[in-house]
C-alpha cells in the first residue's frame, strides 16, 4: 500500500499538507478564494510560529545560563519548566500599563508595536527548508536589510516618547550602535552577492550545495562579521550598552511595563533568532546537509524520550512510539531539510546565549571602535579577498585570499592597539 502524498516525503511534509488543503478547497471555492486562503495559511503559520519561537527562546536562554551558573533554571511550571513561558505571558497581560506623566501616549504605545512588526516580517523571507519560504523574493537580501533597519526608528521613538533621561540616552546609544554595525554587516554580505550573483536567499542557499561559504577564507571572515554585527544590532551581550542597568536602569524601555514591555522583549528575541537563521542561510548552507538517513536521527531520539524521567510513563511511551513509527516510515530517506536548518540555527542560538553567560559588557569606546576601526576596513578588504578567491583557481586563490585577510587583520590589530601604559612619576612637595 502506497503512502498518502502528504506523508510520502517528510522533507516536503508541510508543503504537501498545504497543497493538499488547497486542492481540497478548490473543489468548492473559486480560484481567487483559493489564492486568498493560501495567503492566509502562510500568514497564519508565521503568526503562530514567531511567538512560539520567542517564548521558548526565553526558556532555552534561562536554562542554558542556569547551567553555566550551576543552577537548574525554571523547572516548577510544567515538565522541565516548559509551561513557564506561558505563565510569564499571562503575568505580563495582567500587569498594569503605566504611562509616565508628560509622555507622548500615542508614540509610547506605537513604539513597541513598530518594533515587533519588522521582526515578524523577517520570517516571510526565511528559508526554513527546501520550498519552505513564504516569499522567495529576487531581492530577498535587500528586503532583509531594509526591514531590519526599521527597528532603530522604533527604539528611538520609544526612548523619546517616554520623556525620561534614562530612556532617551539608551535610545540614542542604541541608534548609534545599530547604524554603526549595519555598515560592516551589509558589507560582509556584499561578498556573498558578488560570489553568487544573486540577491535571492534561495539562490544563495543553492549556490552552497558543494561548499558552505563559511569554510572559505572570505566566507569565514564575513560570517564572523555578519553574526557579530547582528548580535550588536539586537543589543545582546557583550554589545548591550543601550540597556546598561548600572547606568540607565533599563535603557530605552525603562518606562515600559506589562504587555508593552513584553513586545520589546519579543522583538529582541525574534531578531536574535533571525540573526542566527540568516547567518545559517548566507554562510552555512541554509537547509543543505549531508545525506544522513533518517533512522540515525530516530535511534538518537528514542533513548532521549525513553529516559526523560520527568515525563509520565504514558507520555514517554507515546513519544517513543511516535519516533519509532517515523523512523520505520522514513528510515532510508535523508534527514529533512527543515531539520538541518533548525539544527544549525539553534547551534548559533546556543552560541549567542553562551556570549551572555560568559562575556562582560564592552565599554562604549570599545564597542564603537570595533565597528568603525576594525570591522569596517576588514569588510572592505574581504570584498577584495572574495574577488581573488573567485578569479584564481584553487589552491592559489584560496591561499592568496587567506594571506590577504591574515595580514590585514594583523595590521588592524596593531594599528588599533592601545598606547602602552607608562609608569607614573610623582613629584612630592617639600
């Protein structure tokens, strides 16, 4: 007996499910209505997935940092604390919304909404897997930089509308930081555009079928700059100067409470996920992965589910049976593309959280100097290195581009090194 088309290919499971739904509805609905339903299904999927990702990124971050600090993290609400994000969301809904006296009430509420909208719009061009992209734009990379830059307006609007010195200083710091790190972030992606000849994110992923760009000299440098610039743009540690608690209380969101504060929080976590996802897309092959059979993944997951001591025995039995059934059903097929994409993305999410649990906050002069004095010139040199890599065949091009980047990085470190400290001389009065 053959499998239903929806289940035949786990790589296209969600794509086939949507197609089956539209084919079923096309029997009774006109073509224009089917197109409308298709758009609503895609929008609904993004609107449901984005908040879920945000909620459980907060849980994941608290768990990882707790382990770094030799703690357990949230474990009281639900099994392994998995219901803690829902409890926090309900708490935010019940909190009082306080608007400072003298604040611009309209802009005060519009700013957090404006910060969330571009963060969710980024999911429209995120290639979660093969054929799993809401809008495959031929200018997808340009859309990415255009939409992500809107967040700086929301932050400045929120800080200015609060009529608070702490909020305004935090907003000014944040806008300066975002603008500064947008420049090397965009220039690092120029090398990818030059090598692939396309602005389509799907085209960039397909160009990495034989080799991921992160494993080339210019791609490794561009990947580091793109990822770190993205971390700085979303104000994450060690670039969280706009939210310095010791100086600014909470920065630009000091005067926000309740659900409006939760919207700022949501925007930050969604943009953090987007930074990791687009780094994977541009430099780590996106959904591309080695053709590992699905049964290897199943054999790894079954012991994990069975040994989950906090889960009740019936839940463990059902979970193990579901994984075993999927392993038997898709055993010889390769691991689906969407699993590869999410795995690589969450590895970078772990690195991003690792930064927060390990690194101290940079001083403001170090933060701005890294962008303008190191990343910017290195990004310009990296474009020439990518040209050398393209023009000359392997291994000459690879060696020449690597040498150019090594020498340039060494020179920039030497030029930007702080002046040596000289011993002080004290002249004492008689």
